[in-house]
C-alpha cells in the first residue's frame, strides 16, 4: 500500500481491514477446497487400485477353476480309457490264457494311472487351489477393510467440507452485515 493507515480515515481503515479479512477468508476457503479435492482424488485412486486387485483375484480364481476342471476332465477321460481297456482285456481273457496275462498287466497299468491321477489331484492341484482361495479370501477381507476406512475418511472429509462451507457462509454474512452497517 502506498499510503499510511494512520493518515486514512477510520472508515477507510475499517474497509481495508474488511477487504483483507475477506481476501484471507477466500484464500483459506480456496486452500480447503484444494485440499478436499486432492483428498477425494487420492480416495478415488485407492478405490481404482482396489478394483484392479479384485479383478486380478477374479482372474486368478478363474484360472484355478479352469485348472481344476481340466484335471477333473482328465480324470474322467482316464476312467473312460480304463473302462475301455478293461473291456478289451475281458475280450482277450475269453480268448485264452495269454489274454489273462495281458488283462492283469492292463489292470495294473490302469490302477497305476488312476492312483497317479488321484495323487496329482489331491496332492498337488487341490492344495494349491485351497491356498489360492485362502489368499483370495484374505485379500478380499483386507480390501473390504480398506474400503471401509476410505468410506470413513470420505465421510470425515465431507463433514469437514460442510463445516468449512458453513463457516464461509457465516463469514460472508458477517462481511455483508459489516458492509451494510458502514454504508
């Protein structure tokens, strides 16, 4: 300012002080709005990250489901082959002693195949599927907790924004009253 407040009239000083308060309140409100906007953007980014993680979990679960279905189909096919093999072995048995030996050998191979398939399924695929499911459940629980926390933070932010808006409205009314009183 190029002039001294001492040399100006009381009304000028009061007007200048009101303008300074109004500018200060406007600057504070703008800063609060920027902070609220930045907070909301961070929350939106957190929700998007959560959605990406959930999609990855769904994709993994679908992969594990497909793997389990494939193992089940392979087991069914193996059983079908075993039954066909057993039928052929019975036909060979009816042809003679030689057929009996081949039938026994075929049965042993079939039993070994079934045992190997069962070991593969119950020893490898099923525990892995259960591990992935547990990990998925834990991740979902963590993400739900994070979503609840984000929701609480958003509610606090909205409450603070409402309080700031109320304070701003009250400050504007006071300024209007002061301006109305000085006129």
